[in-house]
C-alpha cells in the first residue's frame, strides 16, 4: 500500500455502506473490508463508527438485519438493503455524482 | 428517519436492556473474530492477530458506543441521574426538607393569594361585556352615600343617552309556601330591565316585561337555577305554574341559567318586578341599587358627566327629596370590590414579599450546598467527568427538588385557598370563584425552579472551569471565602424582608386591639340577638304587628335564664342601616334644620338590655304606648350637634317625612356605634315601637316595622338558650321565621372582619418569614462554623476560652441580623404606607411595634445561632491539630 489510508470523507459513510450492502448481504466486518478493498485501501473505516452507523441505518429502515449462525458457534449479524435503502442510495449517488463532476470541472478550469 | 422502527427498537432496548446488550456484545465479538482471522490469513500468529484485532476494534469502547446511540440512551441517562439525585437528596435530609418547604411555602401562598385576589379584583365579572356594566350611587354633601330613588331612575330612563339599559333593585325576603313547609328566601325586587343589564337570558320561560313592572300588574317571579332544582325538582314545565309567596299566589315567569352569578345579591334566589308607581311616597325613598349598561363606546366618566347634568336639574326641582348630590358612576366590579380592595392588595403584596424571601432562602441554601460540594465536583472533573455531564447531574437534582417543592406547594395552595375562603370577611364578593389559580402556580413554580437551576449549576460550571488541583486542595480544607459575602448579603435581605412583614402584622394587630378597645356604647357581652320577620297579610296593619311583638316579648321574658329582653328595628354593628331625615323646628336660639340620623323603633327595656347609659332624662317605659304623647330619645352626639350646651329635653323632632308627627325628646342616650367600630356616625333617634305603630295607618306606610331584632340578656352574663327563646316566640305564632341568631359580641367581632382577615394572613406570612429567616441565619452560620473548624481549633489550642469562641460565632450572627434589621426598618417605614388605610388609632411609625419586631427577630436569630455556636464550642483542638 503506497498511499496512506484515510478516514472516510465526512458524511459519505452511509452512502458507502448502502452501496456495499447493495452488492450482497454482508456482516459488519465484511462491509468494512469491502469498502477498504474497493477503494484500494484509500478508505479505512473505523469499526466503532461502522457498527454504530449500521445500527443507525437498520433503525432508520434503510437496512434490514438478521442473525445467522456461524461455523465457530458465534452469531453473525448480516445486513441487507431495503427498498427504502435502495431509494436513498440512488438519490445520494446522483447527488454525489453531480457534486463530484462540478468540482472536477472547477479544478480543470483554466484561468 | 421514519420513527416507527426506531421507536420500536428503542422501546425494546428500554424493555430488555440485557438482550440489547448481548446483541451488541455478540456483534462486536464476531467483528473481532473476523478481524483476527484476517490478520492470521496475512501470516500473523493467532495471538498476535488477536492483539492486532483488539487494537483495531477497541471492543469495550465500541460496545459502549453502540449502547450510547439511539434516543433511548437519553432516557436511560436521565433515569440514572434522577436515581442518583434522589439518593443524594436523601443523604442530605435537612437540606432537602428546608428547600422543599421553602419552595412549598413560597409557591403555595402566592398561588393561593393570587387565586383569591384574581377573580375578585382582576378577572372580569362573568357577564358579556362586563366592563360596560356600571353602578350609580348618590354622594351626599357630607361625604356619605345614599341609595338611589325610583324617581331618579325614571328620570334617567327618560333622559340618559350614555346608558343603554338602566335597572334598579332592592333586597326582598319573601316566604315561599309549599308542601315541605314555609321557607324564607333571599330575593330581590327589580325593575324589568334588571336581567338585560347583566345580559342574561332565561334558561326556561321568559324574563320580566315592562307590563309586569306596572303597579297593580299580576305578580310574577323568576327563579334561580338552584331554587328551581331544590324546591321544584327541576320541573321543565315550571314556566306559567303558580307558587305561594307571602300568602299570595304568584306565577313563575321563568328560570335563570345556572351560570348566572348575581354579584349585587349573591344569595338571591327569587326575583319579582319592583312595581313602583310615581304616585307613591316610596318612589322618593333612597333605598335602591342602581346599575346600568353603558352604550358601546361610552365611558363611566362620560356617563357620570351626563348623569350629573341630568341630576343637577332634577335635584333643583325636588329640594324636599334631594339635598346637594354628586352622582358617582363606577364600573360595577370597582363598586362591589371597593370595601375589600385595600385589604386584598395589601395581602397580595405580602404574598409577594414572602415569595421574595423564599427565593432568597433557596438561593442561599443552594449556594451553601454548592460550596460544600465544590471538592466533590473538582474530584469528578479531575476524574474526567465532562462539564456537560456535571451540569446535567446538578440540573436533574435541582429539577427533582423543584418538583418536590412544587408538589408540596400545590398542597399548600389548595389548603391555603380553603383557609382563605373560610376566613374571608363576609363582604368579600365572588367567594365561590376563588380557587387554585394554575397560572399563578405556574408563575411561582417557574420562578423558583429558574432560581434553583441557575444557582445549582454554578458549582458545576466553576468545577469545570477551575484548576482541579487547587480546588481539590482547597476543598479538602473547606476554604473558599467569596461565597460568604454573597450569602451574608442574602441573609441580610431575608432578615430585612422578614422585618417588613413583622412590622406590618404588628401594626395590624395593634390596630385591631385599639379597635376592640373602643367603647361601642353598649355592653354586648352576654346578649343574644335574633331577627323575627313577620309573614302574612294581617301584619301589614302595624298595630297587629306590634301586638305580636309585644306578646312574643312577654313570652321570651318568661324563659328561664332571661333577665331582660327587648325589640329594636335595627341592631348595632349587624349591617342594619336605617337612616332617615330628623327634622327640628326653629327654636328661640336655633334655626329649623334637618340631619340624617339612624332611626331605632324600640320596645321599653331596650336601653337596659343593651346596657346603653342614659345621659340625661329618662329611657322609655311601659307608659310610652299608643295613645300617650309621642316621646323620643336622641343620641348624645345629635343633642350636641343640634342643641350645643342647651338641654335637648322638651324639644321636638320629626323623623321621616317633613309633615310627620313631632316627638318630644325625653332622654339623651350614649352614642352607639351602628355601622362600624371605626366610624363615628352616631346621630340617632329612638322612638317607642308602640307609638310608631300607632301613628301609621294601613298599607305598611313609611315605617312598616315588620322585621324586628330581639335582644336578650341572660343571667350572669351567660346568654339564654336560643332554642328556648325561639320556642317562646313560636308559642305566640309558630309560622314566623326566626333568623340571624347571633351573640352580640360576635357581631362586634365580625364588624372588623376585613382587618381581622388581613391580620390573620399577615400573621401567617410573618411567621413563615421568621422561620425562613431563621433557617437562612442557621444555614450560613452552620456552614461557616463547619468551614472554620480548623481556625476555631487553632484558636482554642492557642488558649481562646469557650466564651471567646462563642463570641466569635454570635458576633457573626448579630452582624448579619443587625444589618438586616437596619435595612428592614428603613424598608418597613416605606412599605407600611401601603397599609396605612387599614390601620386604626395607631401611626404607621409606631415605635413600640418596630421595637417589638426587632426584639422578636433578634431572639429568633439568637436561637438560630445556638446550634452552630454549640458546635463551635465543642471543637476539640487536639483533633483539629492532628488532622493538620
């Protein structure tokens, strides 16, 4: 890993989680690892922030959660996207894309 | 967030905290496993992988974070805070009790007093557009007041443009017949417009019409809701039915709604049209209450100008019926509250002072506690408690305290309202509207709570601000001096306010003493009084009425235990007020002239029974009866006013109409207080009831003395039994109501009811203020001694005697009390001006009262400093030095 890992950009954690879970139902650690992998290690999610965010998203109805037994006699909490979560993801993606392209245009502008 | 799932999850966690905790722990544990497995997969040893994962995940903090998320966490924390706060308050029971009681007294009394004063003085009367209802009274040239006449009422109806409707009323006590026996009712005879003035429509039937109000029209009555339910079983078809009133058959026109509150005569249950006629003499009698509804946009002042303009012409045209008169127009509310307003305002102000003392006391106690707990908060801040957390904790504690105090205050308020109603002077209007005032309660509770909160969080803010290290050190030594000054100032304020209340109640007490020391002109002790009201047509013949009274008197005199008995047409200090013109003819030295005088028609034995000394001449005896020359006894003051140093005996006086028969004055009696002990209004003419009855023929006429008061003196100053006397009267005629049974001594006491009411309230307030001030002094001294244990120990070790140490503490106490007294006396000199109107025979600056208040407060201050002083004396120097 050549580049230093950073915390997730303020306010984008929910969107990243929703996007990750939209690929397939996943437990907390899996979500964190997937964000790290897909961002090629740019984003490293703090476990405490991740788990509280998951709890918040579940209680808000954007994610569903269920307990599944694991081979080593633990319970794993697996999260999946709800329809409400899907709508929010779409909205935030569109919003984010618009902002990013705007910023990109600004940065490319020649003075 | 849509709230449903969030709410359900939160409630679930509150309901099953253990299950929620297990979920959080399991999830974090699983996360930890996966993280460790990932590290192992990268080649770390299981142990190293586990350590690395723990470093990443920080499981304890993460589980805590999961627990702390969600709204329910606020509830959990608050509940824990309440729990902790309750434990802390229980650990300091004296502090808690004093603060709660202080709050209760402050909030409770303010609420109760405002609840009593508000509906009477401030809340509008319960009528539509109540501010447009005005009262009209006639002010005489001598400063007294007269009732209105029917003649001038008619004049106003004719001419007034500022009044939309005008009505007159007079008291009326008919006897209602029926299957359940005769019942004496309170009622009013009113002009047909009476209910229109108040804007009241009948609930059943109709109100009076102009046709009902004509002389000779068939009689009709209106019933109150209460009477309709009590006597007529709420008969919905009552309108048009007939009832028996005073032996006559009368039709019921309608029933008034239950909501109708008749402030002019709160006890009235039945109304009949006045049915006066301008041809009658009584059209000119000054005995009517006049009320009117102002035109929209008209003011009382404008109405007064117009009515006086009409009045000037009218008075000039009728000099025989009207002297110089100033017609006074007031809002009805002002008129009915006029006599009680000063007392109520003063009491309200006293409640305000008490609330101020309560606020000062609460501030003081909380400051003291804050100082004591400074070390605790410094410690907690040093251990990492955030400032917000400390503030939250203290806030919870203060709110809990305020809630307890508020609840106790509500109890005090409810009890206080009940006590006020029970103690209220009889003139107090709208008594049943008095209740616990929620707005006042909220005001008192909000004020004290705000104080409690702002004072209580001070130590938390300081703890978070200041250097924990230094505070811890200082705290252990319980130092800290700047608060002492603040608390000292507060105690001084408290003592000063207590002095104001003590002086005020002292002045009221001395006024009442002076008032009761006044010679009423008669010996009331041992005299029983009751009123006999004759019912029935046959008594409209005065001679028949007088014969009944004579027979009843004979029967009463035979009752065992009765030493003397007599009748009188009006009783002193009972609320009776029959004034008539007394006319004197010109003599050699005097011009002819008229004065207003109380008229008493009495039986022989009246002066003896009441113990009224005869100054000159003779009292009435059994020879003064019908057929003998007309004789009269006048009061000393009337004799002096009219005849100066000359003897009044042998002169003549006519009473009532100018052409009345002349009475020869045969005696002069001592002045008697008729209206009130405080009022010198003693011009009076006594005539024998027998002669009065004989000179009037038929129809009730000028003086239909069918209502007489019986006065009975018992043996050995012990009142004769009322029941036996009533039986004696009924042995003559069992249908005659006997009412207003009272001891004359009680009537005398009741005549000062307003002053007594104010005094009682002030005494209660002054006592509460004294206790609060004592608590304040005690609190400061106790805290100061506790903080100076070290200093006192060292002084003792260095040879200070117990006396020296005692002096140390007491000097502090007396400095505080002394400063408070000085400020308080200055404040009292200003504040007692407000009660000057309530004082009698005493200056608002009476030195004895001021000195007594100071002495009482000093004694209480000395007592309050007793326990701290004792503690200071008991400090063991050896123990103190060891502790160093």
